[in-house]
C-alpha cells in the first residue's frame, strides 16, 4: 500500500468517521439532557487524555504524518477547543489540509528521512516511520476517542468505526 493511501486516504476516512461519532455523541447528550462538553472532558483512566485531547492528537498525527512523508509543511493548530463545534471544526480543517496533498507529493516517501523533535539526534526512514509510528499513533488516538464515547453510552458499533468501504461489482 502506498504512503499516500496509508498516510492520507485512510486517515482522512477515519477522521470523517470520528466527526460522525462526535455528532452522534452530541445528539446522545442532548437526548439525555446533559452538556456535550461532559463527553469532551471524559477519559477512560485518570492518567489518560480526555476525549478532546484524543481528537486533537488524532488530527495532529494525521497531518504531521502526511507532512513528514511528503516533505511539506502543514498548519499548526493551538489546542484551544472546548466545545463539540470547535473540535469538529478542527477535524474538518485537518481533512481540508489532507485534501491539499496529492499522491505525487509522496514520491520517494518510503526512503525520506523523517526527523522527530521528541527524538533529537535521531531519524527514521519514511516507511518505518509510517508503519511503526504514524499509523499506530493515529489509530491509538482514534480508538481511544471511540472507546471514550462508547464508555459514556454513545451508541456506536463496528460499522460506525469502519465506515464506508470501496466495493466493486462481481
């Protein structure tokens, strides 16, 4: 699978699913007469990030993975979201950022040198970065967001997690 497909196409699809989960969570909160912010502040364990931070991290991982593999810069977002509307706008902004990438931007991504600020003096090669850090880190935060919503009673299932599939006629 190409770096573009793994690092942009699939992450974009999952961000759009995440946006739908948050919409479902907002509807659930309203139906139970509580502020959706309760969901944003929820976490699975005291030492884990709350939902809002999980979403911020998923967005950051998606755009930074695409940027690192393509050699491009992406906008940085301050982590200031406090409402469902704001965090959903961040997801849409991230999807717009991913839409700006083209498959040609990922030529030689597999061997591109990827330096990470949190590992000074070290680098990873694009393919290794994608499969060992970019994709797992992205899915970690997406899965935690899903789990927090489910833990709080939001009716989501496997179909919601997987989203649509590309199908072909036989």
